[in-house]
């Protein structure tokens, strides 16, 4: 009888320990609202950067812009894959972030003419990378994001975003844009009209 009771006690202890370990593991991967919000926003922002860069690769004739856009595709594709893997490993389900602002920016890029495209793209990249640095700093250093791996991901990406921002801030439009504008005749400009022949 004592042997049976001892065996039951050991089994009960094992079950309790196993339950506690499983509970700890489950708690460890449970996301907070801030974790899900940041991950969804980061995903949306990353997708925008790639889409905008692909438009730049198609529309721009400026080698500096094209090189920068190719870097955006490469860097943000890698970042997106890293974040996707992290989210999948934790079995998180992300909601759809508000991407109306990004849709409007994409429309601006699609509608821009050749003379204004490069400067518009550079301005948008400066804006979105400034915002990205602030978002990722909040995730890395703030209290809203609690998952350590997610905070580490955010912290690791900040130097790269800062480098992207610094590079695009140095962009100056080439003379090509001016040449394109000058090649379009102004109907009110009479300086280039040929004089009427004398009778």
C-alpha cells in the first residue's frame, strides 16, 4: 500500500511540474497588445518601402535613386522575412494595420511625372524612415512592447534605418529634371517664337 501511495505521489508531482512548465512556456509566448500592434505596423511599413522601391526602379532614370531603391528592396525584404519568421514561431495572429497613408503615398508615386518623381521619392523616404526610427525606438525601449525577441528585433533594425535616412537626405536632383521641365513649351512664353516674315 505504501508503495502504491508513493508511486501516486510521484506521478502527481510529475503532473504538477509538467503543468507548471507548460504554463510558463505558454505565458512566455503570449503577446501583449503592444507586441501585436508594433508587429502589424512594422509589417505594413516594410511592405510600403518595398512597393515604393519597385516603383522607383521602374520610373526613375537617376542612378542614385535606382541604387537606393534596390537597396530598399534587399534590406526590407530581409527585415520582413525575419519579422515574419518571428511572428510565425510565436503563433501570433496579426491584425491589419491602418495603411491608408501608405496607399496615398503609393498613388502619389504612381501619378508623379518624370520631372518630379525623384525628389518626391526622396522626400517620402526621408519622411517614412524618420517615422520608422521613432516607431522602432519606442518598441525597443518603451513599455508597450514586452516580448524580448521582438524588442531585440526592433533595436537591431534602427541603425539600418538611420543609414537609409542619412543616405537619402544627401540626394540632390540632377539637371535632368530641369531639362525635362525646360523642354516642355510654355504657351505664354513668346521668347522662343519665330518672328513673322516681313511683307
